[in-house]
C-alpha cells in the first residue's frame, strides 16, 4: 500500500477490501491457536485474558477488531481447577469483542464443555449444555464451530448457527495408513450411544463392527459390560468421542482380548484424561490410544508412551477460512484438510 | 413465610445457615458436585415447583467456579418450575470494573504458573490502538438474566451504576447502619474520631456515615499520574492529628490501598487506626501485609464472605471483629416474600 496519498487512499482501499479474519486465543489451548494461525498465515491478535489476585478474569484489548470477523479459540478443558475459569474467559472475551465493535464473533470450541449434561436425566437438574448455549448467545456470540459434539442434538440448543465438524476423515486416514488390509480390522463401539458413529466409520472402511453394551450405575463409574459381535483374531479399533477417566476404554479392551481379539487400539476425538486416566492407560491392555489435539495434552504425551496425536488444526483452519469466505463447510465432513 | 425455599451455593454456607436460623426456616437441600474434568453438576433435592426461591452465592474464592455453579442452580430452579428466582449476592460477582492503570502496575494480576505471560503495553506504537480493559458489568448482568434470575439482592455495590445494567429489579442493601452501630458501641472515644475514606470513590459513603454521626471526615487522595511511577503521591485532605481514625470502605482486596492509607494517617499523627470494610476479600498475601504493617488497632469486616480463611485465619495475629449481616438479609427476604417495602431497612436502627 502506498502511503503517499494518505487518508483518502486508505478509505478507498478499505471499501474495496473485505473485512479481515482476526484470530484470538484465550488461555486454554495456545498451541492449537498458534497452529491454526500458522495454517491461515495470520498473526494471533493481541487480545489476552488475565487473572487478578481475587480470581476474577479480565480481557486486555490491544488490537483493534472494529468491523472484523473475530474467531476465538477456546476449548473446554482445564481439569478440576480451571474448566470454569476458561469458560468465563471465553464469555468475557466474546463480550469484549462486542464492545470493540467486531462485525461477527465466532467461538471455536473444539471440545464443547458440559456436553454430557445434555438432558434432564434426574429430577431438578439443569440441562447444563443448554445453559452454556444460552450464555454464549447472551455474551454476543454469532456463530459456533465445534467438533464431534457428544450429542449432535446440542446444536438445537442454540439460536445461532453451529458447525459441528468431524474428526472422522482424519480417523479414516489414520486407519487406512496403518492397516493395509481392512478385512482384519473390526470397529468396536464401547457403548450403545456411540454405535452410529462407529457404524458410519465401518461403512466407509467396508469392515464389520461390534458394540459393547454397558450398564452404568453412576456417572464416571463402569459396571457390567457385554460384547455384541464376533472379534476373534481381529484387530479391534475402539472408537469414541471422548476419553475422560478411561475406565470404559480399559475395561472394553480387556473384554475384547478375552473374547480372542488380536490387538486393541482406541481412537477418541477428545482426550480429556482427567483424574488418574494416564496411569490407567499405561497399565491397560490397549496397544495404542489415538486422540486429536482438540485438548491441550502437554505432559501426557511424554507420560504415556502409547498415546498418539492426530492434528486437527488444518480442519479448524479450513473451516474458519471457508466460513469467512462464505463457502460450504460440508466438504470437510468427507475430506481431510491439508 | 409462604412457599419459600432458600438454597446455598458453596461459597458461603455459614451465612445461609444464619439467615435460615433468623427466619426459622429449614434450608433447601442441593447436591453440588464437581467432576474430575472440572465440570460442575447441580441437583436440587427439595421440590421448588411454584415456590419463591432464594439462592445465596458470594463472589469470592474461586469466583468463576462459583458463578457457573450459581448459573446452573438458577437454571435448575427455572427448569423445575420455580415461581420466582431471587439471587442473593452479598458480594456481587465481578463488582469492580478494574481499569488500565492496574494492569500497568501489575498490582492485582495473579502470577500463577499457567498465566506467565508478559503483558507488553506499548503506547508508542501508532499503528496499534490504545490498550483497554473490557468492562464486564453488562455481561454478568445478562448472564444472570439469561439463566433465569428474576430478582437480585446484593449489598454495598461498588458501582451503583451496576443496577442499570439489569432489566430485572436489583435491591442494593447497605451495611451503613451496622457500621454506625459498631462505631458508636465498640470504638472508645468515638466522638473524637475521624471517618476516613481511603480514596475519592468512597468519599460519598464515608461522608454519609460521618454526617449522620456528626463526626469529622477526611479523605486520602491518590494521584495516578502515570509519568511519575515510583513516587507515592497520596495526600491527606483533613486533620487527623491526635485523633483516632476509622477508615471506611466497601471492599478490601489485596489491601494495598488500605495499608498506604493507614501509613499516611500514622504519619499525620493519628492515635489509633480502625478499618471497617464491608467485603473483606483479603486476596493474595493481604493478611500477611496487614499483620506485618502493625498499623491497625483493629480490622473489622462483615460475614458477606466466609472469613474463616481470611480475617479469622488463626495463622495471623490481627485483631479483628466480624459484623453479622444475616439479619439484614433475613429481613429483606421476609419483606420481599411478603411484598413489603425493602427501603425501610435502609433507615431503621438495628
């Protein structure tokens, strides 16, 4: 841009130019934000979340986002101490962008927090996922990008558009790369709820699938498990949307091996790994566990030798690019972004 | 008392118990849990259908956890067909809208391992816009309303403009009567004492107390000229020589302002220094600083926040008193439930 003609020149170019993408990151997952920025070849905007001594958060805004398309990267993570802090940071940051006159605000939440509290399963409990949806809209969010929602019905809790991306293409690619002969592979769903997800994968790979039926006594506690299907001499791939305490996965692996499976690996989208999950995985009969980087994994990688990571930042970056340019997102449902 | 259920969040159960005792009511049962992944879960065990609900939660400690917990409780009540949801926040969440100078000095910023960022503020760069801190007030108000709150009850709101952020009624109660009662009964020679406001913002509150008790008044003015950074430019407006001083404020956080003010008073010849603050947050090493300064004859705060780990922490040797606000809140609950005027509490003697 020439600087000779000064202001008038500037206003002209501004009229012609489209508004820009601004990528913001709160504190939950800076690595992912940096990967997305690198992919889009954009700098991270200088808008940061800080915390005061009294544990209140605040947003310091140093870059202008006036009339720009803002994308805030914040995933639902942080474990016991920080999950709610990160959620508040996201809400505060959305609100800060509305105050800063952003044209549109998109929250990129790879792992949607409170997604499992999505129904009134007991008397007088809140539908927390619905509350979070309302809070995001109230704060001023115009669009949400998320990935492998625990229940896709959560999209209906929002009055704004929600793009639910899938890690499926990445998972398919990984399986195809690692197993040349898909006949020996058996896709297994560790619970009835995930049967649809696994069936879709099995269809695309042209393999068989089995499922494990479990009777749950209490949240995060596994009771009796029954295998439906024949897994003898097969390489079993357990697929789920998230791995939290990993109790289900470890137990499922034991059952599959007891039923004559050759080996068991697990592929999950969101590696939450709370409590002593890593310890449990290291002791388990699983040959490998693959998860995406939708959550910060940090030390887990070095602590857990069987853990392997799929990078989903290209998918998110491509979704942001397509959304900004008004192109179709559904391409990403079937193809791996590069 | 008709159709009333009082729930307590996990921030200040002791205050809820006292309020319930004052009203001779059983406390509503609620199961609050936190999963290993950090998600909060709430289940109400007392039926709330067509009831008048009061939920008490204070904005201190793990503020964000408590706020989300409160929002979940409100949402649970709403989903369970409660008639009206009143939220009691003795200390309002995010009540202080801190400004840029605070960030520059770094006074209040938490230095924890996962937040070890350097905030580089560059005013010199002409291309970037002037840095600012987003104001949270409207957001907090909107979150509470969208969760389903119908009525907010709070005490000594830091910014009284906050009431305007809401589209629902907000009752702001005052601790003024309690403070006056304490001064006149527990401070020896209170007739000679001077009421001090530690900053210009609290001058109105302190002056009102001084006026109604016919005491003299002084105020400390903080200069925030950014160019001279390391100079203490506070100055005292008023005469305190050979007089006992009572510092009155609504909130003490890291206690920096309070200690600076007390130092100035001592330098100007005050005989005794009392500090009365409604909300004693005492974040960070505030208690240690207060103890080591040795300036205060007594520090007085109220039980709007759970003080067992703060002012009443046995670890620290600070003379202290706690004002009990439960009766004010109990009376407000009774009046709101009966549809009587609340403003009468502001003026009545306790």
